[in-house]
C-alpha cells in the first residue's frame, strides 16, 4: 500500500466490510484466471492449452489422464 501512496485506513475505507474486500479480491482473481485461460486457449493447440492451464492451476498430471 505504501507504493500506491495509501495508508491502511484509506485502503480499507474503499470497502464496506472485510467480506466485501475478500469478495472483490476473489472476483478479480477469478477474472484474471479466466482472462489467462482465454489467452492460452486462443493462442495454443489443445494439448498445449491443457498443459498450460494444468500448470497454472496446479493440477496433477495424473488427474488429467483420460480427459
């Protein structure tokens, strides 16, 4: 927050509650993941796309067998 020029109080004042802060963080993380997946799928062959998504999401190779 220091790099952004915000105090903790100023940062937290943007959210109604802790739950609202966590919901926003989760929404952004989900949007980032969806954008990453879309870029990978658009730019790669199916096998390469699946491999990249598996690595990014931390899915074990054994889980992907037979998919």
